[in-house]
């Protein structure tokens, strides 16, 4: 029941199997889809990823609404795609997973004259030190049902889209361009034919490859009048908080639809370090313009901290603030210079004007501020302790009370003029970094969630569905640190070096400290640093530029390495001189850190590490000595995103390398089988653009590798010689990390939370004997271990289907089978116990009857009929589980059993106490899965293990009346 309920929930719109196809570059440079790799996609198609949340929104940037449909709004997650609500934010639905093959969204606009026309620009423009990229413009002509790519492929980051209110085909786009290197596809573009052709109409002629466009505004009463802001900025490959402020930014105006432009001055800041500018036109008085300007008076932000400003006579003169013009941009005046309104402007700088009152406007920063007196005073109308960080506000021009607001926490809607807001706890768009699985049952997945603090989710719920009770904020790791649970005591969480806390009590329990830094060599940091337990002896490792270890649960720490970063890495060629100086701390001869640590699971004294400036090291003697084993191909600033020590051979290691900050979006994975003496690049099959964030080896099957890339998950069955997509039903998003837990594969995405591939044992069997399986006309995979669990059920009133919820794992023994071609006759799947009795039988020809709504007393969604096993060609999954004996939630007496391939087979009835309505579980023991198809029978053994919590199934032979379901 819970499984079918959650499949209905509007929040989750799974992508079709085309997303499992390989993304390669086609003519013109845009991603296209084609299948390569060792095996056809159909051999993996039965596997399914399961979204496990959390139901806590991640960062969103782009928002838009529909003037003529006041309850309808759109949002663009910066890593989770395009979403839509038609009920003022009560529920959100992902609408572009099957049409936009990239997760980062920067801009959305709905054509006012035709609300079915929606434009989307990919690539978030809030370019913090962790962001993803886009591949141009997309368009829908059916309100988001289908999408078409319409060009600007090399734009990478798009800041704003505006559409002529009288002509849905006339559209303008602000293209910021590449963040890490120069490119010419920057500036303002116009299309007059709905995106079929584009013309660049505004750019910086002196520096066309470095100055992009970030914001646009149109006079709603005269669409020939446009305003645009250009922004010159860049990021270096090393981690910094704020990007650079380069010459070339400014505010421009056109009065002829973009054919000609003039730069506006008349009181605006004129120094060469003007940064991002947000611009808005007052709809009720187009002569009134609002601008929020970031100008700190220097080439880079003075500090990581927002409130820290250099002081003294030599401090740079900041002229940022809120500016107004009452003559359509001829002259400007600074009306408010409070830093809370414009500080950290590279991340904010947006303003929206009330549609009826030109003196009322909203300025977006760490809070959403409203002024009622033309900028003299501002009051927060949406803000909370900790800084929610807001980005864009759209107000319905026909109803000033209806608005949609994006933030680092998700997107919210107000229908009462910003007095109250909808929830962002209904959007599974978390941006996660690393992932760790603990040793509880059910096991939890832990990670730092960008902008919101660390989060943990349980992967199975005793209540049948994963809901708001199934995740928790964690007491360790913040928004970016690595969090790791103690293998022996999972409620104890470690992170940030010597940090430790008890999650059950939600209290910090610090013990020892990292050794004090040498004043001549202070500790360096980056946004996320590694922390990992050794699988060999439970030693805990942490690093900055040094590696530290504790073997007594953090009571004492020792430094076990010298500075392992690269000496004199130099400035990469893709940077300009201004950007090269943009650093948060002094750069002398070293700047990198140890970014990844992998203790060997075979030898407690062996540890592999990789740095974010392109080095790989190993110690074989517990840290006494370190050997530089860097592949010759690795140059400075090549980030070793993951190092993975071999599970079957201690001379084996795998390394993923990320060079996109050098302007190189190629996928790099390296393999060594001789302890680092030689390395082989093993990236064949992973396309351009899918740079690799993590590589992992399956701990149970040699040669089976997994890769987390910026576009999707990949798998290799031959030790990395060939790779193919493992995306399946997961939407396109940045995948940051993977972990294998038992027979499950779990991933952390940077935009769609955690996903689990339950019972993925077919992958191991394909790695062991894939050629045999692929050539077989029929193949039945051996199931993984099944737990004897009483399926979860809700007590009392069940959770309404519109409440945020996700699915539990499949119930019972999960059977996978492969049909090279469609079965000629109906097939039958059976679960047989050790006594030879059939416990479950399912047939492909069982008729599926629609719900007769005139015979039930609940909504039809509570009575969805089960889907029978498939007889079509391809790989399929079917869960064999015991059925209820009694109905619930409006289910009446069972109808006569239909005639199908199971006719004549009488499964043994499940026992349960009288009067109980809850389902039952399989008793522990040995079973067999039997597949009968086209006159042949295939059998595989299946093990059902006891409930780890000690509970017994209701039909256990030793106690049929057992009532322990907890």
C-alpha cells in the first residue's frame, strides 16, 4: 500500500530510461544521447534508483509566475532542474527531467501573452565556489510538458531572461559565460523567432571574452526600452569565497529593442571595480528605476565574512548600495548604502518593484527586505537566524499579493503580500557533498547539505513511507564539512577534524584537538575537507595540507605527514592577472590541501591521498614516509577529487581527477595495479562535460567500479576499461559521491539529495559473467540477501498523498531477470520455500483491472492494482512478497482470482494473528526463486535473513501468534 501511495506523490517525477543513455557531444557541441559501453542499456533497465530525500529544499535561483494563472509558479533549482506548482507552493513537481539533460538552472521566463511558452536558461549565475554549469537555452510550448534545446550552447551560465509582453517569440537573454576561462559567448542575446536564431546585441568591445551579462529589465509599457547590466568576473581553480571584480562592468540602456545601447552614468559608481548590478523598472512608473550595485572599491572581496570590511585611511572606498533614477536612467542618486542590502553582492544584487507603487520595492540579500519609502528604510519580510540567503522575487503584476521567492533553502510562495509563505520542506533538492552510511538498521545516510547544515536520512521506515520523520539535521559537519559516523557507535558523528557529537543527544562531545599549527606554516583550508575511518582498523584520518590520525576516538591526534601540497604551482594560463590575485589568504610557494584520503582496507599501515593541486601520495609504513606517486599527466591545479584504495590488491588504486576549473571538462580516471609506479587513464565511455567527482570500487566484486560525475552516474564492469551510464531513472544532476552498503549503492547528489540503488547485486553478476548473461536468451539473477521484515504500515490516520513522502525499498525477495527477446507465452515467477512449497506466485498475464470507483469508499489512489511481472524484452525487477489476508483502507472482500499463468498454483497462505490488519513477513531461511518462461524453468537460491532488530515475522513457524513488529 505505501509503495503505491508514494509512487503517486506529485513531488517525484521519474525520468524515463533515456537518461541512462550516454551523453556525448554531437554536431554543434550540444549534448546528444547515444549508447556505448560494454552492454546494452536494456540489460540494466530493470534496476531502479530510489529517492530518499531529504524533503528539505536546496538552493534555487530562477523563479517565474503566470500572470493569468495566479496559482501557478516555476522555479529553477541550481542543481535539481525545473519545478512547477499549480497550488501556490503546496506541492511541487519536477517537469523537465525528461527534456533538459542538465540540472543547473539559471533563469526562467513565461511569455505574458502566451503562458504555455516557457523559456529556461541553464547554468546558475550565483557563482559561488561550488556550482554547476549549463548548456544553453530550452523552450517549452506546452507549459513545461516537453522541452526543446534552442541554442546558446556555450553560454555555461545564464543570469536572466525577459520576454516581450506582446510577442512570445521576442526574447532576450543575459549570458554570463564561462566562470573559469575566457569565452566569446557572453553578453545580451536577442531572438525574434522564439529561439531559432540568436543575435548578440550587447557586449564589451574592449574585453568581449571576459565581460558577460547578468541582469535584464524591460519597460512593461514599452518593450522597446531595455536595461542590461554587464559583469566582469572570474574564479581561479583554487577555492576562494568571492570571485574577482574586473574592469568592464556597467549598466546599459536601449530604446530600440536592443539594436543600440548606451552606458548609463549620471551618478552611478565609475571606478573599475564595479561588480554585479541588479536592475528593475517600476511597472506603475517606468521612469523610476531601481538598481542594487556591488562596488567594494577593490579587485576582490576583502574577507570570507560578510561584515568584515577593511578600515583605515588606505581602505578602499566602497560606493555600493541602492540607487534610484526618476528620469529613466539619465541621473541616479544613492538612497541607501547599508551593507546588509548590497554586501556580498556577487551572490545577491536583485531588486523587484511593487507593480502598483514605485516607492515600494524588495531588495534581496541574506534577508528579503522591503521598503515603503523609496529606499530610505528597509524592513526584513522573510529572514531567519543563520541567513537564509535569497536570490530572486517575482510578483504577479495583476495581484501584488502573489509572489514567488527563491533562496538557498528552496522556493516559497506568498499569497498575502509577504506576510506568510509556503514551505520549502517539500522540495527534495538538497545539494550534498560526500556520503557516509552508518551501521544501524535501518541504515542512515549522512552528508553536509550546502546552505542548510548536515543532514541524515533513514533508508527504510517502519511506517511504510519516508516522510518528515525520516530525516534529521545533524549535529556535526555544517554545510560543507565531511561527516562520518562511528562504525561501532553510529550515533557518534565526527567531522571538521576534532569535532565530535552525539546525534541522539544533539550535543557536542569534543575530546582532543588537532596539533597546534606552526606559525610559519599555518593550516590551510578549502570548502570541504576529507575525514574518513579506516576499514582496516577504525583509525580516523583528517587533513588540511597535512594528514592527521587518531586511534583512540579523537582523544589524541598526531600529524603523520609533511605538507603534501605542490610547491610553486604557478598561475594557470586560463586566468587573467586580476583573477589570479583573487585569494582569501596569502599565497606564497604553496596553496593546496590534501583533498581526499583512502586508507587501505587490506593494510592498516597503508594510506593513499590526493591533493587539490594535482598530487598523489602513499605511505606504507603508517605515515613515517610518503612516496609521491603522481601520474605524469597531472599538472598543477588538477584536483584529485577522489582516491580509492583497492579492496582486493593493496597495490591497486583508482583516482578521479577534476580539471574543469582549468577550463578542461574532460573526464579523468586513473588506475594503478603496481602501487603507483605506472598509471593508466581509464575514462573511455564517459563524455566531455561529465568531469568526475568520485570513483569507487565495489568491495565484493573485483573489476566493478562506479563513477560519480557532474552529469550522472557511470559503471564499469571491466576495471574501468569501458564505462556506461547507470543513470536509469535518476534525473540529470551533479553526483558528488558514492558508497556501497551491503547490497545497496547510495549516492549524494548536488541538487537532488540522496538516492539508493536497492539490491543492486545484478551489477556484481554482470561484472563476474556479463558476456554469458548478455548472450543468454533468458537469465535469472541470484537475489541479494532479503531481510525478514514486517512491511511498514502507518498507525492511525495515514499520511495524505500530497504530503512530502518517498518510497520504502521493495518488499520481499527482489527478483531480477533478463529476456533477450519478448516471451512468446506468459511467464511465471515463484518464490519457493525450503520444503518445496510455493509461497508467492506472480504471472505476466494477470489482468490489471482499473479501480471501480463506484464500489469503494476511499479515493482510487488507495486502491491502485499491483503491476504484474513483465514479459517484454529487457531486464526487469519484481518483488516477491506475501500478500495481506484482510483488506484495509476501503478494500473489500477479494474478487475471484483471475485465470493466468499462476492458475493451478496454490501458494501457502501466510499466517497471522486473528484480528490484525497489518501485512506479514517471510520467515528467515533458504528459498528459491523460480522463473518459468517459454517452456523452460530457471532457478536461483534466495536467502531470507532474520530481522536485525530481533523482531519475528507473524508467520514464523515457532510462534504463529507472535505480535512483535518493532
